[in-house]
């Protein structure tokens, strides 16, 4: 999967995860790739249910790299 395939189009809010270990917002790209946004990074921001995927590149890129690295191990 390539970054360009994830950031074109839109993302949709998928779920909110709140555990003792982590608190995250999860979004899904139009191509099906899911990625988390750490709740600590949401202060002062507005996260819509649907938005432009390019706005989320900051979180898509590192998660995509992590997923790809895990596949090669």
C-alpha cells in the first residue's frame, strides 16, 4: 500500500478506543487503511466524522510505515 493511495479522497471516523494503555481516535481511508490518532494530539482541534484524507497525512504516514515494517518481519 502506498501513501498516495491513502491520502487521496476522504477519511471516515471509525471508532474511539479508551483503554488503560491508550486512548485513540481511529479513522479509515477510502482504500480501507485504518490508522489511529493519539487522543493527546487532539487538544484544541476539531475532528469531523468525514474529512479530506490529506489533512490526516501526519498520522497516516507513520502508521503505514509501522504496518509495512511489521509485514516484512
